[in-house]
């Protein structure tokens, strides 16, 4: 193990042991906010500390075995045990490296998924509806709560734009790699000569930020408009100016929300989405400035940022970022997304691990 990694692990172990003592301190126990913060830190350090303790135990065992290897009568037994210990320590060192990869604090958050029809007219809007149902079914499989925040229906079916909120811990961490351009290749129902058309939609997955971040937005930077909600929803929706449109003047970001019954609720939801989008822009700028970013597997949501193709004639889905092709299109559109989500998360971890090794 490299000295720099060992030093880091030793520091984390010391902090873990320090937290064990602090969490028994009566002054901290009576302070709920401080106690909860320290408890979360303690919980996060538990796995890596336990793994490091196992490594230390195996490492000590190797040192003891080496000292016994000089005994000719024990050489065969010692060599056999040494080989097994070397295998164990290699496995533990790999686990420790993975555990040392910095965790994105946003991974544990709820998230918004914004789906927009891009190129392809009506067919793109229909595909946006397909993507919406795909994510809703995946959320159902995961037992996540889904709420429609805003939608703009297309006359021929599907959506010109739809925004949903997924309320579940780790939702953003599972779905963040869905951001980017999604391309569909299929024969539309309106195509009389059987020609394959190509249409695109953009997907942006945004972590829901905290209420404190919403409060930090300067009200003077906002332009707020109210209007009458459109579409189905009953008398309470269509006869009152309950819908909200908020424009953030410095960035030009505009958010509409009309699915809640009251103007107050729509405004609160729109402000949350707005603050989340602003946060994403700042985070993207930070990532762009980081020289150690090996590959940007996280999509930007731009039309040109094509991440995936859904080919209906061949029944296949291809993720272009990791050159992965799966011939189970129907299953994927029915929400069985793990075969796409898991490989790219693993690829991202491998990239981070390689970057960590280079730095150390």
C-alpha cells in the first residue's frame, strides 16, 4: 500500500475513534443538530475503518509469518499461509481504494427529471412520453415516489416537455447518468412507406437542493408571473391563476409549475427547481475547471450530447459513452434500467479509482 493512502486511512481511523468518544459526550447528546451531524459522519466512516482494521490484521499476520519462514520445518505451511494472506490483502486494498473515492454529496438527494422533445417534431414528443413512462416504471420497481411537477402536452401524444420529481434517498445517485441526449430510431405510425425516422429528446437529472439554498436566492433577481393552468385537472386548476412562472434574471433560467392546486405550492416547487438548476450550473463549471477529470460520463443535457440510442427495428439500446449495446429494448422501456445504470456507475467508479491512483 502506498504511504499516502496509508496515511489517509490512518487519519480516518483516528477521526472515527475520536467520534466514538464525542458521541458519548453529554454536551453533544443534548445538541440534536450537532449529534446528528457527528452520527452521520461516524456512520460514513464505519465501513472504511472496519475494512482498514481487517487490512491491519492481515498485514500484521504477514509480518509474523515472514519471521517464521526461516524455520525450515515450518516453511511449507508458512508459504501456503503467506500466499493466502497476500490474496486477502490485495482484495482488501482494492476495497479500501474504492471506499476512498470521494462521494458526491448530491447522490443521496431526491431529484427532478426534465424530459424535453428536441429534433423530430411530433415523433420526438411521443418519444418523450415513452421516456417519461420508462422512468416512472423504474421508480415503481424501486418503490420511489413520483410526482409530476410540470407538463406541456403534445397534440399528437406525448410531451413537448415534462418535469417529474422523484422522492427517495439516493435517487439522484442512481439516475444522474441519464442526463444527455436520447435518440430514437423507428418507423412512425404516420410513415406510409416504412422509412425509419430519427428523433431526439433531452433528459436532465437535477438533484433537489436544500431549503437553505432556496432562501439564498435574491428576490430582486426574480421575475414572477402568474397565469391560468392549462390541460386537465378540474375546475380548481383551470379557473384560477394558480400557475407560476419564475425567471432568474442573471442566468435567464425559467421555471413553470402548475400541477399543484395552490399558487403558493406552485411557487415553492418552482423555486426549488430553479435553485436546483442554478446549483447544477455552478457544479458543472467546477467540474470543467478540474484538470483531473478523465472523462465526463455525466451528460450535460445538451442536444448535441448524445448518450444513448433506442433502435426499434433491431430491438437494441446502445449507450455510446461506454460502448454498451443491449438487445432488450422492450424490457428497458418497461423500466428495467439496471442493465444500463449499473455498468456506467461501475465505469465511473473505475475512472475515479484510476484518477485516485495517479494522484497518489
